[in-house]
C-alpha cells in the first residue's frame, strides 16, 4: 500500500462524519479512524483499488461504524451511473469523460456552477442530455439559452435526435427571431401557459419576454456561452430574477459586494466595525434567499472573462464564479504559409488536400464580397462551398452540418456567425485564414471608438522617442487600466458619449471621457506630422 506515514491531519475532511482525517486516508478516499478501522480500509483498497469510486464508496459505507454522509455520496454515485447510462443511450454509446462526470456530480447535488472550457469539450452536449434526463426523472421545466440563432437551431436539432435515441418525447419549444409571425404567436402562447418541458431561446429573448419566463419555475437552466449575458448588468439581473431572486435580494447582494470593497479601503476601526455589522445583516438576508432557490444554473463559456460588479452576483447568490481561466488541452496544430502564389491558389490547394469539414475566414476589410468570391472560386474547382454570413439563409449551415456542403466561407469578426454561431466539433476539422485577422479603422480617427484610440497609441509608441514616447505610454497605461474594468454595456455608453463629443454635440463629461479626448487629440497631432 506504499508509505503509511501520516504527515498531516485535516479538520472537517472525513467524507462520512466531517471530522478530523489524515492525509493517508484522504489519499485512499477513506473515512477517518473514528468511522472505520485501518485494517478494513487497507483490505477494501487491496480488493477494489482506487479507480472504481462507486464500488469503493459502497464498501466503505458497508463497513463504517455509523453511516452518515457516505449515504449521500453513495446516492449521488448511483444517480451518476444512471445518468451516464442515459447519456450513452442518447448519444449512441458514448460515455462521460472525466470533466463531464464532475459536472454531472455537481448537477445531481443541486449545485449551480460555471464551465470554462474551449469549444468542442462537450459543454453543450452535456447540457442537452442533462435537460432530457431532468424530463425523464420528472424534475421540472428546463430552460436552455444560446447566444445566436444558428447555435440555437443546432442545439434544437441535436436535442430532437437525442430524445429519439433515448426513447422519450418531451415537449420541446424553440423561439427565435426568424420564425414566422403566426408561429411566433403560437410559441409565445405556449411559453406563457407553460406548455413545454424544455424551452430553447437566444439570450435576447430574456430581455424581450422576461415577464413570460418569470411566470414559471425551472429545475435546470443552462446558459451556453454566458459571455452574451455577462456583458450586461441588466441581463444578469433578469436571469437571477427568472431563477427566483427578488429585486430587493439582488440589491442586497450588490450592497455586500460594495461594502466588502469599502471595508478594505477604510482605516478607521470604528467605521470598519459599523460596516461589518451592516454586512452581517445583509449576509443573513442573502443566505435566506439562497436557501429557497431550487433551480440548478449552469453557465458555460469558452473564455470566462467577466468584467464589472454584476458578474460577482453569481458568487454571492449562487456560490460560484461566472468566469475563470480555462483549463484544457486539445490536439490542434497551428501553422502558416508564406505565399508563393495567389491566396486563392493556396486555398484551393489546401482544401483539396484537407477535404470536407473546413471553415475559411477572410479579413474583415475584404468583407462579405470577398467571402462570396472565395466560395465561387472553390465551386469552380469542384468543391461544394458556400459563403455564410448574417445575410445568408440558415439552411446553408444545415447543409454543411449534414455534409451536403463541404466548406463554409465567412468573415473573421469576433462576434460573427462564423465565429460565435457554430458549435459543430463533430463536423469541423480545420480552419483556414486567407490573411491575418485584423481590425480596420481610419488613421484620421474621424469617428473613433475607445479601443481605436488605444490601438493607435500602441502603434505610435514604436515610432516616437523621448518625452513623446513617455507621454504615449502614460496614456496607454491609464486607458488600458480603465477600459479593462468596464463591462461591455459601460464601454458601449462611453463610446456613444465619445462620438457625441467628436461631433461637437452635448455629452456627459466623465474623467474617462476627458482622458480619451486628450489622448485622441495627442494621437491626431502625432499622426498629422510628415515624419510619422
């Protein structure tokens, strides 16, 4: 059994009685010495090993002096086995991988949490199968939220196929902006009356039809690509109210966040004590609110970069961070070609070599017209290619999904449908960029966004020297720090006020806007010089 020397004792770590446990027993996933004898622990481990967690917990549960929390752990593991069998039936034989097992355990425990992992790691599939499992077990209504209509339609089609394979028939309702007026009224009526088991919408639906959503209680909500929600404090509030928190409870949670920040800045002890007392009252109120919530919320993201105060509400009200650093390793090869002939010739050559399942991205300054041109060139060379962008019919994506189209061509924009509108890891095999992805703006800065000013200053820093370079670096440092702290909604507001100021219209003056205008004027002066 290896080294039996105990090097540490840990309070509240026994999985059965929550008492003191040793590092040796924790390595064996075993209860403490008060719960089970050492000889029994080593005998169980010799017989079963450490890999089969369910059998190990079952053996420990059968041999402890008094069965306590191990009963709950064993119950969760039994449910996990059932959910995994259901997953296998629905997906045609696939099994959970380790991360999906962790997510499943959290859901079965009734815990809300976030999933931060790159595209293709099984987040959406996990959410879809879990939704069907909740229907099968009659746990209540499910609400699935997606950032774009293409992703919504892909999820709906997968959900229908999964339910057929699993042999169940839930009432699945989908709503998006492209359905006909007549169908829209029918769907809204179904949502209002609660005539559904699983509801799928885009995140925009939350804003427009919040009152309809709030009429029902949900057992499980999954927000796929939560970045669309995190960019707006209002979206976060609405989502929390749909889950069951009142406006007053959300305000109390916001006060907790603000007072925790405030207490770190206050030096006077009497003032600190006053803030602590206020915090205690607020935390009791929020604690009661948290205890009444039965909905499991799962939010997923490929980036996990929340900004501002509102994303912290998830920590206060539901006990998890809405974003963090993603941990994942994928087998992806990054490479580039120094062109020896035209871009179009290279693209044709690569597509012929790599085959079906490719995405081709054109730079934003070349636009939709160039994407259409590349698709046309590929078709002339016998490749089934189609341009795909916001103006194209969604059926193009469906044709690609089922293999009738081999290649999709689109524009490399951060929130474009070819970037945020695809979730097809089983279909997409490679991506080709016909140029370096870039952001285009005028160096005259006639109608600049806050980010444009920062980009220009970053470029200017490399071509100026001395005091000019030091001043440029000061502007970069101050703007980077302040802009990074803003939510997407706040950044949009600053951009709107900046446009008013540039056009000579009345605007709301703030310290940040004043800094942006100073930096803009300095950048324009530098750009006007012939030596730069």
